C-alpha cells in the first residue's frame, strides 16, 4: 500500500483521480482513505466484494489451510486452496 500512496502523494501538492479494477478497487479506496485531500475522484469497476448470501461461506479453517500451505513451502497448494475454496472454481481432476 505504501507504493500506491507514495505515487498519489508525490510531494508536488497535486491531486489524483484513481481508477481501480477488481482488487485494484481496494487499493484505490485505501489510498482515498489515507489521502483524502489528494484523491479527488474515484472510478471503481468490479470490486471483489461479496455483499449478499448467494455464495457459501468460506470453510472455517480456510486461513489456516492457506497459512499451512505457505509455511510448508507449497505456494501452488495455497493457490489451489484459494481457487477452489474461495473462488469456487472446480479442482482439476
């Protein structure tokens, strides 16, 4: 996040209009929150927020599964856990 805010607050005294797409929406919103006097406008497209109950909840041990895969040096497994458990993409058979 520091990189995003440093790009917005470059010391020139100017302002910024930000565009965020997908997870970039979160970065743009955070930059606007941290630098409200710099960010004058936001354009946000397809934020990755789930705001209703159309999707099943994540497994209770989802974060633990991710952390265990990462700690064990298995980043591919962590990606698979994310894709199958959070994104609900069927696993490769």
